[in-house]
C-alpha cells in the first residue's frame, strides 16, 4: 500500500474541527487510497469534545475535511503498516 501524508492546511490551523482530534500535526500512514487514509486518521484520533454547549455546531473530524487537511501520496517516508508517523517522530496505532 502507498504512503499518504495528511497535513493541516496553514490557513485552517485554528478551524473549529480541530477540537475533534487530539493530533494536530502532519502525519504519514499506509492506506489503499486518500479516502482510506483520511478514515484511518479520523478513527485513530477521535477525542471527547470539551466545552461543548447545546446549540453549538458539533465538530467534524478535520482529517475527513479536504478544506482543512491535505492528503497526498508521499514516498519520502517509510511507514510500517498499522501506524501513523507523526511529524514529531512519534507513532500512533491505527
């Protein structure tokens, strides 16, 4: 499977959807296609939303939103199956 890089878009770093993820940096992972890569990150980073009030818009995973996060094939990193490599060098399980 190819490696995909998912990266927060610069202008969208403060977007409200980031409240729905505990990871907010670039990541690399193996996936069948870009949709699969986005789904894997959304599932791996889902978090409880704090400070939510009735009537507010519920944040949508930023990893699924192409206006917030780019997702492109990237051969610059070798990433094992089943993990996401974070830009800080750490990994998380998928």
